[in-house]
C-alpha cells in the first residue's frame, strides 16, 4: 500500500489505503486514514507526542505550540474550534475527501511547506 512512500524515523502509519504520489510520513508523525460512514475519507495527521486532550494553552500540533500552528496556517482558534475552545481531539483540521489519497493530500497542507489553505 505504501508503494514508494516512506515512514520517517519514529513515525507511524495506520490503516493506510492509498497515498498521493511522492507522499511520505514525516519523522515523529502519525498518519491514520479513516473511512467515514458516508464512504468519504479523512486523514488524521498528528505529531507522535501531541496530547490530543490538551487545550490551546498547553497543547501542540505536530510538535509545535498552537500559536505557531495558527500563524503558519493563517488561522485563528475560532476557525479550528468553531464551537469554542477545544483540544486537538475536537479540532476541525481534517476535511473529508472522496478518496484516502485525496484526504491525505489535504492533510499534507498542515505540514511545514504544505498548502496551508488546504485544510479549510
């Protein structure tokens, strides 16, 4: 399934069905593809040390404090948590796509150097 893709040191890939050409899981990142009940897919991409239950003040995404993530994505907390303060567990960062590879391409925008607007 991973084809020519690689998983970086300390990284993890779970339930991977297909990846975009040239995509590799960065070091110390976790990638999980999930099929939704409507048949679409989401790709959850996290840092292996990210605490999914930590709040904005003490939490991190991809190993970086939320403030850095907001700046890199050009986003505010209200966009990531439309219902108010939240955690990584409830963050609206992982949009659905028709294919697992498409969902992964959207999630790749969250990485350094990625298309920061893709998650919207």
